[in-house]
């Protein structure tokens, strides 16, 4: 029969303990009158819950480990089991008007994120953005009305295959970045200056009429500079060849960067990926024209986390990113609900490394690490500084 009062038993002789003051931290100290053993009592459930709460608080803040415990080593030891707890993103099958898709890289890993503009839906770990990785993520999410993406070609192909009825809106920020990449910020050629002006005017468009005027201006630019875009350079013996030119090519386009910037806008207009956000707005659906909410939200949080907690192993860094993304879902549950007994039941001690045999027996006796009285390593007594 259990004792209804708070009278624990001694772990040495099993006799009843009595209170014997408190520790420096304020916890009750217990003492056995029979054998004199002293101890303190603790509840593992509340202790582990508090340790896990401090672990999550540390992951989601720029503070150091020592700020959450008496020392860094104490915090690391008490929260070591917390790395075994993995959050699971909620999947309720909700259909969204828009979903932003993008990937962010660190230490050879990439995490693909699906974001609604306000909260995270799901994520997928991979080595790089490729068709298999995007397929694993998109097949778990119902197709939205609009997918807002950057210029990743595997992502575009995956969206068209698995979400055939979803319209695509290319991110204006990434379009602008591509324009600066091809044309630079201060182009010298007149054709490049006019084309860069079209790039910079794109974010200022807010109506379909303005979009039609912009498209007409782009068509006028194409007609004006069509001969310029077709300029060719022919290979000459001993003349340097650009890096993009193959060894067997006899000629190549002279203004390749201008052509790349032109073809980007031309393909976006032909695929109808440029003004999707304006077209769906006519039906009363409001979607974004850029992935800024994703870039400045989860992606920035991941970079800040890795910067604040340098030195984490790859597994711990990934688990920390998992918690950052989960806590940014629409209705995250209490992290403690993911904790099971398996989290702290696993023995994580370092394996004992047994060194191989050295070889001959005489070598072991001469250079071994065993204790030997003949070596003069007997038990010494007395003050260590006294001479014999």
C-alpha cells in the first residue's frame, strides 16, 4: 500500500526519510535517520517537460545555452534526449488560393518549403532542387489555384505534371534579379538600357490595362532591336572564344546577355506566367506577385537560426529547422505532444573503442598500459612534496 503522504523511502536501507532543510536552489533535502544518507526528490515527468520547453525556447531564440541553465554543459546534458523528438507537419487537405514554393540551402542540404503567404504548409528535405524532390512535396499537398514560384525549371515541370489545373505566377523579385544578372545595373548599350527600363517598370503595374500597355512596349522593343539581337560573331583562328561557346561552333550570337534577358520576358509572356495575379484578381481572388513572404519569413528565420547556433551537427541543425518550420504552421500544437518515452529511452552513450592487438607478448609487457609494481608505480603514501 502506497504512503498517501510525501514520505519517500531511503534508496540505501529502505527506511523512511525525514526532511532536512533545503538545497541552495530551494529544493527539499531528505535524510535517513537509520543510515544517514541524504538525497533530494524530483518528478521526472515535470523535469523532462521543463527541459524540453527550455530546449524549444533556445532553438527559437538567439540566446546562448548557458542562459537557460547553470552552465552550457548542464543544458547540453539535460536536453540531449530532446533532439530525438521530431515534429510532424499537419496535413488537413485544405485547398489554398495560393502557395509559394522555394528552397533554401545550407551545408550541402536543401529544404523545400510550401508557404501560403501567412503560414507554412509542409516542407521536404533533399540535396538539391530536382524533380524527385519537388514531386515528393507536391504530391502531399492539394493543388492550389495559383503557385508562386521562382525560375527553377524542375519545379515548373513538376507543377505542370502534378498540378495541371494550377496557374503559375513567376516571382517579380526573381525576374528583376535575373534582369540585373544579364543586363547589369548600369548597361551601356542602348538596347540594354531600354530593356532594363521594362524590367524596372514591371513591379509598378497594378491593372490589366497597364499590363497591356507594358506588353505593347515590349513588343515595340522587340521590333526595334530585332536586327541587333541577330548579330553574329564568327570564329577566327587564334581569336578567343566565350565560355558558353562549344569548340565545334563556327558562329555564335554576339549579344548573348541581351538575348537571355529578352528571351526570359518573351517566354513568360508566351506561357502567361507574368500577370496571373492580375487576371485572377478579376475573379475576386487576391494572390501575391512575389515570394517575399516566404523569403523574409521562414527562409530568413532558418538563416538566422544557423547563424545564432553555429557549430551544430547536420542532424541537429536539420532538427532545429524542423521545429522552426513547424512552429510557423497555421495551428501548431504544443511541442510536448510529440514527446514519447522512446525519446529518452534510447541509450546514446559513446561506444567503447577496443584497440587492436599490438603484436608480440614481450611488447605488451614492456609497453603495455597495465599496472605493474616493478615499474615503481606502487601505492604511494604521505605528502606528495616530501623527499625520500
